[in-house]
């Protein structure tokens, strides 16, 4: 195939095959490195999430810089309502609940409400001596008791 520049017909130059193969190898190598890097990042973020789910509720206070802030939130005034946003299990099979943007385990409290049980389909909440079962998406208000 020829190209025309300023009225002159210039023959097309063929790209050497070694250059084509070199560029192809570089392209595939960079793609594989990108996939490996992404897999590493996913594995690290999954490990961090799993570590945050494995926290113990009856252990000594955490040494993180946010532990004082979390303690202030837990000691705040009574909660008017909680919403179960989802249920999950960590890699050891311990059931956790996602309530109002935080992950809680059995035995933890949110305001004056205590999580008694977490199953695969719902959670059991106790407040003022009365219990209520919540499924994901449901809201519990102590005033309804």
C-alpha cells in the first residue's frame, strides 16, 4: 500500500517482524503484570476486611487510633431505631450483622439494644427486656414495644 505526500507517491515501509513480536510480548507482559497486581490488591483488601470482622468483643481495648472515638459512639445517648442492612459470615464462619453502617457480632450493644443472636436469615435484638427478630432491610424502634 502506498501513501501520497504532496503529490508524490511514497511506497509503504514494512515493519520488521522482530519489532512486531517485541511489542506483542511487551503488551502481554504488561497485561499479566497488571492482572497480578490487581489480584494482590484484592487479596490484601479481603485480608483487611477479614481482620476487621475477627475482632473480639470481650478482649482488652483496641490500640488503634480510633478506639477512643468508637468508645464515645458506643456510650452515646440511646438509639431511637436500628436498621439491619445485611448479614454476613467471616472466613471462620462467625455470623456478623451489618447494622446502621457498622459490623456487629453476637453480644454487642448498640445504644441500649443488645444483639442476642445472629442467624443466616435474621438477628434477635433485645431492648428493655423484650426481644424482636429483624431480617435484612427491617428497622427496629424500641418505642414500638
